């Protein structure tokens, strides 16, 4: 009597030899696809503090992956703990290191793509920085959650699973960095957060989503046609963001330049308009060699040099301002961070924004 593979059977010597030979010749099981997960923190990694009853960082990337058992059915997940901070803490001091970490992970030929776990407050900004700087064409998907892990209907697990499914889907490569929450796939350049708490918070305005992760498959409907890649400089310059508001006197623009800003993004009204006082301040700092990029706070449409009144976009262009097109002020700042080290020439900067 011999036990083999958990079954009880009676075998002679010839049968045992035949079974052994068949076992050796059986094809090996295929290795599951490998996906990198880089944890940075955010609401997706938070739980309610028992004393304050407020969400605080509490879970590691390993914890979050373990909470989604279905991940093991489709991929081998390799977790990197980058940080565990609210996304409000993310910025130029951390972004280059995140790019470097992802570049190293994606250089492994066995890695199909990467998921970045991130808070939603600055998720669109981190996604855009990565889209501009990553060297790999493999899919990189940023996900987060609007509800913390203590909520009974937390959205983090579903978003994490959908990101893995997206990476493994046909056509996922070459889409650039995406933000995928609530089943919808958004391109890094166009995506923005639109609601403080609703799980349907990210959209891409007039550009529209790239596709969606459905129950049976991942559907891509378009590609982002305005992607570009810029070299990651050894040092990121200081770029300040100043908002136009009713009654602004231009002092914040002047202060930014006087305190060391190497460029300034102005969050303007409409097509890119400010009042006369802001116009004068902008013209002054440009004359002193500090580039000014004009973006619009309006959700849809482009910042364009149209109006001819003092402070209108046309007068700002004549003063030497660069126009950010349809980039949000936050993303105009990110593009400036990466474009400015190549030079402050206005025409060259405008060409980067016009791509």
C-alpha cells in the first residue's frame, strides 16, 4: 500500500514507476504575475483612534494587501513601505524619491506594473509628477480611499483590487500613470479631486475618463494624447503658488519673489485675468527675472491671453507671463518645477506648456 498525492491506492512496482515518470513529466504550474505595491499612507491606511475617534495613520501596505484576499488569486504582490503619512505631507521633498523607488521596481522585467497607495488630497499631483518623470512604460496606478479602514463600507479594498486588475489587463501598458478610484480610470494630467467625501470624487472634466474597471473586464476607451516626459533634476526649484482674489493688491506676488521664489504660478480668474494691482506686481517680478505662469481656477477651459484691459490675459502676456492652458494651478506648478531647471526663457517655457 502506498500513499500518493493524498489518495489511497494499490500499486505494483511497474505502476509506481509509471506514476513517478508521469509526475516528473507534468508541466510546472505557471508563476503568477508579479505586481509591486508602494504604500505612502493616506486615508486608505487610516483607522479611527480609540481615544480621539478621528482617523489617523494605522495600517501598513502589508496590512492593506492582506485585507484583500482576492489579490492572491490573480497576482503575486510585493509590497514596499515608502511612507505612512497623510497626503497633505506629500510634495517636492518626497516626490523625487518616490520616482526613484518606482523606477527601480519597474526595472525588474518580472514586474508587470505598480500600484501606489496614496491619500486623495494630493493624489492627482503625485500622479502627475510621476507621469512626467517615470522612465518605464509599464502601468502605474494610484489609488486611495475616501473612507478610512474603520468604516464598514470602506472603499480602499475595492480600489486596490481594481488597480491590480487594471495592471493585468490587455492594453494597460502605455497609458501613463493613472488614478483609478470607484472603477473609473483617469489620466494623471487631466484628473482632479472634485468632492471632499463622495467616493466618486475624481474626474477628468472635459477630457473624460480613459476607461473603467468593470465586473468582467477592464475597458479602455481612449488614451491621453498630451503626455510628456521631463528629466528629473538634481534639485527642484522653489515655485510658489499665489491666488488672485477680489481686492488683491499684489503684495503676495512681490513677497514670493523677494523671499526666494524662482518662479510663481498665479491662480487667476476666467481665461487668466487679474486686477490692475496684481498686473503691476506680476510685471515687476517678471522684469526682475522671476517667471510667472498664469493658470485659471476655473474647472474647465484654458487660460489664454484674451482680454486687453490692464490685468487681462493679453496684457499679462505682453508683460512676459507664460500661460498654463488647461492645467490646474497645482499641476502648472509641478510642470514648472521640472521645466524651470532647463532655463527661464519665456518662449521655451511656453512651449513646454503648449505640448
